[in-house]
């Protein structure tokens, strides 16, 4: 049996070892930081040494001295146009949209370069390389531009025309785009006149080997985040900028890549394909696919002016007891979100914009019914701080929040019954109520998630026009399959009829959010749960 002296001795030695180990770890971290700084200094000195070599070998005396600024400094914005596509409202305006995109890009880049003193007064050079044919196909599918082979070129011409050093270049195909991006980056990285590079091609990991030698060189290179940003680029330790008001934040449907001059194309039979049958007239009721109705678009009838004359399923009741009764008016209760009569109702159950109205002489609307069974997959998963996501109609979209699990609801309910959490404090960070009766103590992760989910189920008073940065209410229904009349759904019809596809982003405003703290009930996770909103 060990004595007390022996035990005390072992305890003392253990504490000494802990202290020694902590000191060693601290010294190791310091050594790593000094090593990183030494590598950066070495790269800078090496660049200046290479610049001085022509003068040391009897070259021209016009070489840039070590302490002298380059005569014509510039900042380069390098963009892969196949992955970084401009926002819809810019592309569809063709030449004017291209010129506006160039001006917007100039403003945001100049604002960013103010943080880099060495590039503050430099010229701005922008190079966009893309497979114009394939890009035109992708954008034509979204009906933003025409079906011509190079229909994006009016936008590209307007972009190149707007500024002296802006160019939108057709690189023929994807491999040509990568080649041009790599070579342009290589020249600019070794050019002492290039003060800064904004690299907008982070959707393709083929560019990673080109950037590895500049790991951590944030004074020289900034990455631009866009749709399809690959997480591997985070490992480079470079600054990441976001331009959501200029570039799309969601990816387009991919078209087959363009292959120029391949042997397969040359050996393909030249026999003309059989003539395709005439395409059916596109219906205004099948242009979108995000929300489902019972409309059969193939049976819709038009008059000579293109106006809808009849819609199958909206003219007669399916009930045998009411055969011959014509449905000519929309159900006002269905428009509000719930009709107790269901299929037996004598009025039309359809969104107001698809109800036929013989008094309207205008062309059919472009809004359609579509599938809401998987509406959550269309909502954006993330939005950059300080911005608000919008659909093509300017309706605000919320980031998707998954439904809480039953275990998370149990933790939330236990905390809620103990004391109701303060919405304003926990979701926006500020509470202006001096004698606030709600809980301001830190929340569990599960409780925080449930609280965010509950508040997104509560409608925002400003609805889709809200642009408030701190608004935590719901602007669109995130429940798959919900069409407005499910029990417990408090969101109005506009939140269910809004297109959930992300189209653009706008800067958020800082105003007084509408924060209400009332008691409500939310259904989820197999039970009924109380909530404060």
C-alpha cells in the first residue's frame, strides 16, 4: 500500500507534467505562426528579386525598383462565366442589363478594394470567359433569353461596352474556359503591377492546384463565392467575398457541355433526323412546376387572341348529386386558405390567377399551379448576411428550417413551460422592453431551433414585401404538401402561392421589426406544442 508521501509526490509530478505540456503546446503554436509569416515574407522577397533580375543582367533601367510603385497598377476580376451567372433581372435586359451589371460590379469591387491600401487607386480589369453556346442553352431553358444559338451575346456585348477594361470572351467550350482562366491567373499572379486578384471560379475544383501555392496570401487574392461554391476552397485560408446582388445564388439546370471538333461529331451520320411533330402551344398553366393543381394543361382551350376559353375540371362539379351545375365563381373561402366543403363545394377551388374569367381580354397569366409536395427543396439553404432572398415576383423567401424532432420538441416544451423565451432577444439579439416578462437566459441548441421553426410558422405582417434584416417571422410556407388549409398552418394564401425558387437577392434594410409575443399552438413531431410569438 502506498503511503501519503508517495501519493503526494505522484500528484505533484502529474501537475508539473501538465504545466510542461501546456507550455510546449503554446510554444508550438507560436512557432507555427512565425513559420507562416516567414513563408509570406519569402514569397514577397522572391517576387521583388525576380523583378530586379533584368536590371542586374544589364537590361533596361526601366525595371521597377524595390520600393517604387508600379507605373500602371491594376486589380483583376477573373470570372468563369459557366458557373458564375448574372442575376435574372440583369440577363433578361440584354444590352442594358449587361451595362448595368458592369456598373454594379464596378461599385462593389471598388468598395471591397478600399480595404486593401495597395489596390485602392488601381485600375479595374475584368475578364469573363465562358462557353457561350452552352450558357445560352441553359438560360434559354429558364426563358430569360431567346432560343438562338448565342442568345447571351447581346448581354455580353453590353457588358464589354460599358467599361474600358471589361471583356466577356467566348472560350468555345468548358476546357477552353479553364485554359484561359489558368493562364490569365498565372500571368496576373506573377505580375507586380497586379495589386489584387478577385477569383470567381470556385465552383470547379480543377482550379485548386493553381491556387495552392498562394495559400493564405489574402493580401493578393480574394475568392468570390457564388452558386455551387466548393467547400475545398475554404482550406486555402483566403478571404471570401460575396456579390449576391450581381451573381445568381442558385444553380441553373445543366445542359450537355459543348464539344467542338470531336471525332464522334465527325463520324456521326449526316442523315437528317425525322421531322419532329409540331410542339403543343405552351400553356400558361404549365410554365412553373413548384405547386400542384388538378389542371390538365393539355386540355386547355384558347381563342384566336390566345385567351383561355375553358379549363377542364373547373366547369362542373364532380359530385353526382350536382350534375349539370356550372362552377363559374372562385370560392372565397378557398382563397383565404380553407373551405370546409372540400370537393362538394359549388365554387371553383383554384388560385385566383388561374380561374377563367370571360370579362378579361388580356393574355393568359404566366403563373401556374405546380407541385408543393417537395416545396422545401426549392427554398435557399443559406443567404449571405445583410441580404434578403427574393423569387421572380419580388416576394421574400425564407431559408429552409427542417422540422424539429420529437426529442427537440420535448426539450423546447420543458423550457417553454418553465418560462417563455423572449423572441426578440434570442432571434434578433435586442429587446427594447425594459421590463420584459420573458426569458433572456441562453437557450439550448434544441430550444433555439424549435423557436426559429415556430416563428417561421407565424406570418409576417409585411408579408412578401418585408425587407427587414432582423425579421424572424414567416414569409412563405415551408411545409411540404401544405396548401393553406392544414390544421395549425397560420400562413395566408400568398405564402402558399408564392414561387419558392430563388431568383435574386437584395440588401436588407434595418428597421423596426414587428415583434409580437403572444401565445399560440403549433402542430409537429406527433403532438401539439405551445409557443410564444
